[in-house]
C-alpha cells in the first residue's frame, strides 16, 4: 500500500501577511499556496515545514494519513479565547489518549484534535474536509464549546471508569445543543468518533437550544459613531475580511451556562453503560423478531413451492435444453427450493425419487451435476 498524506491550511480571518506568505512558499515547491490557503498531497515525500509556524498565519489546519492519523487544528487570537473555559475539556490524566489538546504560541491559542489508529485505514482522502469543519472556529469564538466537549467525549471509554476510586473526578459541564449538532460537528465526530451511547446520554441532558442569530441591522444600530468609523477605517485599510467576521460574530447572542448538571465521570460512565445495555437488549429483541418474521415468510414461501411442485419440475427441462450456464444456475436454484419445500412437508423420499430421475436424464451434463451434488 502506498503512502498518502494530505495537509491543508486555511486563513479564515483574512489574507496572511507577506512574512507568512514567504514562509508558506518555503515549505514546499509543489504545494498550492495562496494568502488564504496552503495544501499539498504526499504519496512518497513528506512535509518539510512546521505546522505550528504555519498556524501563526493561517487559522485552521487539517491533516490525514492512510496509516491511521488524522489531525484538525484551529488557531485563535489570544483575546478571542478564554483559557479557563477551555481547561475543563483537557486531559492531563492517564485515563486518556489526549485526542484534545491546546497550545499557546506567539499570542495565539491553537486547539488540536488528533487521532491515531494503530492499524491504519487503507485508502483515504483529505480534500474538502476542512471546508466542512471550518465553521467550528466561528462557533467556538461565540462561546459554543460543543466541539471541545465532543473532543473530550472522543476520549471517554465508559468501561475504564467503573473503578470507584475515580469517583471524585468531574466531567465537563454538558453544553447546550448536543441534541442538534451542526453539519460541521457531525463531520468532527466522523473524524474523531465518540461513543454513541455516551452521546445519547449527553444529548438527553442537552435539550436547551442554541440561540437564534440577531439581524445584522440590529447589531449595526447598537454601534456608536466612533465604533462605526473605526470599522470603516479598517475596511479601507484592507482589513475587511476580519471586520466582516467580527460583525457576523456579533449577530449571535452569547451562549449561556451549559445546560447539563455537574456529574462525576464514574456516574456518567454508569449511565452510559446502562443505556448501552438497554440498547443491546432492544436490538436483540428487534433482531429476534426479524428472524421470526423471516422464518414465517420462508415457511409460507415453501408452502407455495410445494403446491406448485409439478409445474416447477415440468419447467426444468426447457431450461436444461438451453445448455448455458445461466440456465443451469436457475435450475440448481429451483431444485434447492424444491429440496427445502419437500423437506418441510416431510416428503424427503419423494423429492429424492424425482431428483434421481433428473440425475439419470442429465447424467452427462457434468457442470449441471456439480451444481446439485450436495442435494
């Protein structure tokens, strides 16, 4: 299997600086590089730049390799993130593989989601994924920390928390809106899977919706004349993209305190396992009911076959006269149906007599005989 690595960086708040552009271009001679994007695919070579350095300039990064590594990173200006709000979602405990982590580099906070599958996953592609994830950055800058919680949840293995010695460890507060994930958050859990029973528990305690957007006109009405003048000046100086992002951000009301109650990881794990057991029992009942339906349907079908047995036997000879493989396959299938139908009707001996006559008639058709040798 050949190697495959895909790197992509995106500038969300506006074009990167001249300094950033020079560094971006120095990282590869083959990459597609602009002030808004850096991307490259490697099948044999490797990336020779620094991901962290590029995230001084670009605002988002996605990486995937077919040997089992996927990484998503978002960079934020220091004044846009509250370290105290991020901290509850981070690990620092040997229970975890640390899918979610944070770094502070040159006045920017970089939040990482990273997953490593030991067995890899064969063929994969990375193009287009960051476009589906990038809106998470805006959500987080508005105080919507569902992506952080899902990163925490991706590291949570309920069976590892059954030891009551861990009873004093609290899980993060459950944020609102887990029962209605955005498209970007759905893509996030595709790349960084969570325990679906754990997600069901948290979604059940997260019924409070995310507030609706405020009309942009209402936002502009609240700005003072000096504030409007400062924004227009920034637009005239080429900072229009960032101004637009900031104004759009203001159209979202602040996110309230998370909807869920404080819970220990042990209590949460216990609830998750209860939900899992209930789900497995329900699935077992559904599967058993489906098997019963299939058995009854098969019985009715074989009853109809035995009623039409004479017609079916008579129809085999015209098929045999065609002397082609497809016809032989059809005959073999019908004989197997007849075998099951006669058996269900306790007429095995009658079937074997009819089959013996068929074998004698077509004994020289070796390919046909091989198809029914087990009947």
